[in-house]
């Protein structure tokens, strides 16, 4: 069944590719490898404070607005092989009301979460099961009077690929991976004058990020999670252009946990180091 899930995701991605490959625009994309000192996902500390590696490929399909991406998540520790996860996404992005103050950028996605070392329904000992998700991201780049300050909202619906999985109806923890989440974000691109300490540059942009998540009872591994505000995240990152279409992006993030059912630790802090190649 695990192979069937992977095959289904692959077929859907290749179908989207076939629809758009006749377009005249060129294919563009990003290849990324990211190191995380710990992997925190929507408030959950996935690998128990262990570091992780995240390789990914994201393809913009010929300027049509459609795209596909594949991202892996693997702990740099032998304790979490069963927690290795691969995310297969098909998305469409565009904008509305471009000339108005309420101009809206949006992105609609379907995501298949696959655990290659697990059966689709998981096991009693390791309840990670294949999941699916649809989400919508809405951003308003002009609605606030401060240039570079952008609010966003994400609506998420997650569910197990098999309703009888150990992260669904058979959860040994009494919860479910099926439900909704609401994510409220605020980003600010802060320009900083750098000629005095970064030779050859005049300005560096610090990307400031904050988010607040309301979890409507969703535990991705079947955890019994409260219907409550789960966590806040604060972060800062910046891009260094290395030439030859390579970009190095370090980031620092801090989470304040608001709900113990999502995370027993009140505070989580981690570092990300990302290397991107754009083509």
C-alpha cells in the first residue's frame, strides 16, 4: 500500500507536468539542502531535539502558476529512521486585485506526506502514517502602510490517507491527525546598511518572521491534542548571494509553546542553514 501511495503522488505530479510542458516559458526551479539544529513542525518537536537534514526540489512549471515540489525530512540520528518523511506537493499560485490596496497573493496546495519506512497506516509502536493535506495561503503585500510588512493567513486541512490508520481511528494515544489548523503570519523585510562591516555590499535584508497557530485538535501522529492556540514562532533569516545562482541563508528561530498537548517544552530554539541553487 505504501508503494501505491507513492505511485499515486507520482502520477499526479507527472500529469500536471504533461499539461503544462508545451508552454513557451522556460522551466525554473530551486534545489535546496537545509540543515536544522532541530526540526519543529507546527509546534511539534518531531525528532526530540535532534538535528535534521531537509533536501528539496521545487519546480515552477513554465510560468503557468502551477508547481510541484518534493521535500525530505530526516533526523541526523539513528533513533528516528521510522520518522523519515517525504512531502510531495502540487500547487497553484497567483494574485488578485493587483492595483488595489487589498491586493492578494494566494497559493493553493495538495500535499502527500509519506513515511517510506512505515506502512501507510503506521504501526502500534510507530504510529506515523501517510497523511494528506490541502492548504490555502493568502498574503496581502500592500494592505499595511509600512513597506515590506506583509500579513498572511494559512488554512490547513490534514487527514490520514487511511481512515483506519494508527494516526486516525486506531490511534493508541486517543487523538487524530484529521482536522484543521489556522496559521497567522507577519513578515517584514528589514533593510540594513552594511557597507561598514560587509565589504562590497551596501544593504542586507533581514527577513523577520512571526507566526501564531491555532490547532483544532490535530495530532499528526495521532496525539491527543487540545483545540487551542498551540504556539508562536519568531525568526530572522537573511540571504547571501554567492554567485553562480547559489544563495546561502542562515536563520535563527524561537518558539513559545502555548499548549502542553502539542509540546511539553515551553521554549524551543533552533538554527537553520540553507544552500539554494536557482535555475
